[in-house]
């Protein structure tokens, strides 16, 4: 996906078994739209509601640190992890969540989803942010870069 300049909203839907790529994401201007996830403190709208700051976790360094308190949230990892680590690491308890990570294997920012991060059976790579190529580019993101929308 490529935006048209200015502020774009890139909406992801039916992401299971599919990975989308955004070629030109601009932090602070563009938005990633997540469809009807039922975040804890964000109520989706057709226009897209900015993700509540309490639904955005940015103090964890790895999947192994996740717990049930990250359930129904978007978790931004504060360290780079490899593709193998993303696929194989588990959390201490069940948590359905999105994980925003800098993948050191691909050198891209990626969003992964799992309905239960305490196991590895349902993990999906749903989005690559093609132009965010290092950890410092990912760390600058925030809840305001994401919206939850409904059809």
C-alpha cells in the first residue's frame, strides 16, 4: 500500500494468513487502521477512533515479558528481535494482542497478532512498515499512529 501524500489511513482487514505492506508510512501523520479488535479502552467507529493511550504498551523489551495485562492491547517492543524470536517466544500467560516490533532479520518494523501469546500456534505477521528500517524509527511511534475502525 502506498499513500497519496498528506495524512493517510491504511485500513487492515481480514489479516489472517496475509501480510500487508505499507511503503511510505509517516509517523504522526498517517494511521494504521485495525478492524474491530475490541481494545480495552478504545471504541471503534466507522471513521476510526484513535487508539487510547492505555491500549498502547511501550515498556516491554520482549514477548517473554508479556502477561495478561497486555490482553486486548497493542504492544510496542523496545528492543529489536529476530524473526525466529518472534515466531518462538511465548508470554507468561494468555494475552490476545498485537505486537509492534523491529524485526532484526528483515530490518523492518512489523505488526504481529496472536490470539494467545502464551503459545505459538496462532501467530500471524499482518503488516510490514517497509520504510521503518531500524529500532529508532519504531520507538518514535505512539497510540496516535493507530485507529480502531468498524465497517
